[in-house]
């Protein structure tokens, strides 16, 4: 039953008496929709790493093209995610969230039927644009739908479900590829369609619309500059090792550095920048971001190359590789919460240092494998 203070507000009111936009009886639909939408990205990313060897064989993709199949999504997601978050504030969370999911599943369907690597890369980039709107909207709409006293529990359920999908993704993907053959990699993208449609239905049919909270600028110019800068850098670094691409590597890297410098100047000039560059004057903030960059740089490289080495080099099946990745995803799922609580008690420095050391030792062990 709705609480007393909720009954004083009309069920269609954009802001209820307890500060939320959603009646108590409808909040569960917000949570389910957010979990399903998050599962799109988590399952998609974790299974694709296992499916990449099969995908390369089926499409005849080169190593450089395989890198771009992964990078195109990450590039547009990372460059546009702040603008995607601002879109929810400007146009309303439900409207932006639905738009992000719709774009993501439309691009996923195009990826599933892509006839060649170039088209797959293009639609992976569009997937990333959808994810840049969808990912920040997932957590934000939960926070706006639930009152403060219930918000922690709802976010905890969302986090647990997200962790479960992340942990099971490689295992399920490996099992499907081994059982039904390498050509079934297309189903990785097609599975996003029913999940996304269910999420959109719940949001439109069961959840009231919220009102925009502010008319903040989206800073599309900054987003475009960031995309071009990081895209040029990624292209240059990829071209260095690609056959016939060495001549373009240097100019692309130089162009990326110049565009990155222009992006910084542009953000300093804007009244409402996408990134508050002043935060990087704070040592702890800058150090944490630098450590995160190096950590994910190393993790991404290993997650990209390791499945190909294990399948093409060692002759393991996709199912076996999925189980090899299970300890990684399961440990992240099981330990993120307790380590976060530990960090709240003693501060973040020791957990970050300890985690980085453990990762470094693990990488050293992987380097010794032959």
C-alpha cells in the first residue's frame, strides 16, 4: 500500500510528496526495466570476448578489424556518456532511457545481420551511442523513482542482478557457441531485441513520465571533439600493427593529440562544459583516474587477446574458455560490495593499491604461460 504522504499526490504528478515521480506500486517496473537494460550491455560485452574468434572466422575479419569491433562500441560509449547523462536531465529520464534502449536494440539487430566487418563496426559504434544514453539512465531512473529510505535496497538489487549477468555471460556464451556452432555468434546481438522490447514496454506502459529537472546544455561540440580525438588516437595505435597501415599511424596519432588539446581548450571556454577540468587539479581525483586508466588498459587488452590465444592457439573450446573467465567475473561480482564497504571504512588508497598489486601479479603469471 502507498504511504500516507504518497496518497496526497496525484498518481500522475511529475513530483510526488516524497520527492519521487513514481507511485510505490509502479516502482518495481522501473527496477525490472533498469535491470533488463543493464543486462543488455553486460551480457553483450562479456559474451563478445568469447565469440570474437568465431566472429573473425565467419566474417573473415583481420586482427585490426576485430579490434575495431570492440573499440567502436567503447569509443562512442566513453566519449558520449556524460552527454547521455545530461540528456536525462534535459528531456526527462524515462524519455531519454527509452530512446537509448531503442537505439541500442536497433543497432544490435543490425549487428546480428551484418554481412562484413565494416558494417559491423559501424553499427557497434551506434550501439555505443545508445549505451551512452542507456547506461547512466539505468541507475538515475532508479534513484529518481525510489525515495531515499528505499533507494539503497533498490540499487543493491540492481547491482546484484548486474553482477550475476556479468558472471554468467562468458559461461553461457561459451556453452552456446560450443553446442550450436561458431555461426551462432549473431545470436549474441539478436538476444538484445526481446530484452530491450520488454524493458521499453514496462517503461512506457507501467511507469509514469518524469519531468526534466534542468535545462542543462548537452555540450554536443565537446562530445564530438572527444569522439574525434579518441577515435584518431585509437585508429593510429591500431594502424601501427596493421598490414599496410603504418603510413597512416603517425598522422592519425598527431591528429588525435591536436584534437585532444582543442577539446581541453574548448571545455575550459564553455560555461557548461561536459567535463569540469578543474577536478583534475585535485590530486586524489587525478590519481584515481590515472590508476583506473592503466588498470582498464591492461584488463581490456587481456580480455581481447586471451580468448583468441586460448581458442586459436591452445585449441580450447568456447565453453572451456567461458569457464576460464568465470573466476574473473565471479570475483568482481562477489567482492565489489564488500570491498566498497571496506573502502568506506579505511579510505580508498589501500584497496586500490592492493587490487592493483594483485592484478599485476596475475598478469605476470599469465605472461609466464606457454
